[in-house]
C-alpha cells in the first residue's frame, strides 16, 4: 500500500517534464509537492509519534525512496531525514521539541554540512574548527558540496573541537539563516541535486546546539551515515529499476534489420546483466535496511555493502540503458542522460564503491 500510494503521487506530480523544470529552478524542489509528501507522513515516517512522526522503520522508508528514485525526484528528503535522525538520537530535549515536529509536518528543510575541500568522507576529512566561546562554541570554516543548503532552515554541522582522528569531532545544530553563514550555490553535473559551498564566519553556537557529547560526535555521525547510505542506495535502485524497465520495453519495440532489437543476443545480454545488477543490489539493500532498523552489530558492514553494490549497479545499469537505446539515448530530449547523471552523482555521495569496500575490509579486520 505504501509503495502504491508513493508511486501514484510521484508519477502524477513528478514526471520528467517537472524534473527538467526543477533542474532550472533555483530552489531545486517543489515546495507544494514537499508538503504533500509531509501530509502523507513521509518526512516523519521514522520519527517517534510523540513528535508527529509515524513511528515506522527504515524497512518501510526504503520503499518510498525507491519510488522517489524511479522518477528522479529532486528533493531535500534524504538530508532532512539525516538531520532528524541525529536530533532524534542525541539532540537536546528543547531542540527535539522545537524542530522534529516541524520536520514531520514539512515546515522545515534541513541538511548535513559535512564534506570539506579535501573531499574525504572519513573522520580525518573534518578540519573545520569549533572553539569554546562564552559557554558555547564559535564555528569557523568552510563546507563544500552541501546538499540543498540554499533552501535549508537548519544545518547539522560536523566540526573539530579536539585532536585529530575520530576523537575530537562534535556535531552542532546551526540556523542556516544566521547572519554569519554564507551559502554559495555550485554548478554541478547533476542538476537534479543542488549543492552549495557554505562558509561559517564566527558563528556562535549555544551549549544546547551540541548534538550528543562534545568530542564524541563521530560515532553518532557514523550511525546517521549508515542510515543515509541505505536511503541513498534504495533511491539508486529505484532509478536503476526504472532504467531496466525502460530499456527492456524499448528493446521489444525498436525494430532494426527487420526484427526487434531485443531478439539479438547482444542486447539480451545487456538486459540480463542489468537485471542481475539490480536484483542483486536490491537484496543487499533490503538486508541493510533491516540491519540498521534493528541496530544489529553488522549494521555498519551491511550499510557499506549496500552503498558499494548500489554504486556499481546503478552506474552500469544507467550506462547499459543508454547503449540499448542507441542514438536516441544520447540526446538531450531523452531521459536516459538524466538517470546516468544521477547515477554518477549518487555514486560519490557518502563514498564510492572503492571507499565503502575499504570500510568493509576494515570492519572485517582484513
């Protein structure tokens, strides 16, 4: 029922014509559709009922994300859920009471300010400083590739308050409209995702802006990132499934040399490989969603495996989808290039396949 309702809404409200329009829109998403999603309970799906949420799990959430991926929905959904997850786990009671109901109702868009000019996703990539000031902290530094920062009302900022490595990192809730926060939109290959550079110039954070404990933010951030990887992987597989369906349907009706191209073995092999990629990655993602929901010990391993599998599968499927379509698949008018660009941008978010396989090796002690 959840999948059916999600597909019904998104196919109606977000066809490719709308996606292309939002690519040129400065906001990069449709506020009206965002409110409709909130009314259906999506933005608060995994939030507790006491904050206006649905009290459901990531097993339920990935169903919605697959449907978002099918239509390439331009939306700050994943980043807002990440922010809410961190706040739900370790935010101050006052911040929870203030912000979580707004997320559940669709009145607040939020994002994660994490990556820096180094381009690293590990703890050593976080160098932005937060120094003690008047009982709170003073944030000074720059974050790159922050998703939907230009429309966000709140940031979850990872900054260094101590030494190097995984220790010494603290998470902060920062008002995105603070006078000392500057947001500069960036030009990107995939315009269905809007990214920005965010500069913090002496931003004061009150003590209750700390999420979790000072110098102990990395374990919390890692838990949030595990769930984010599962969400993004599910979105990627929804898009890859759509590419597979579109390519196989085209192979049935495109006639060349007097017969459908789907009758040629070379094309059949491409479609079969696409199916294998999609179904294999989906199985890993479904398991990972169960693992993070139940917080089993292998959850970090499952999340890294899911992201690695999805990165490879979506990239290969999107590439093969273009090949099956032939010349028309390379044109601006056809939607295949939109899926290919989304595959490339999603591949590097939260680390590409190589990065996540290295994490898997570390977790396995290899």
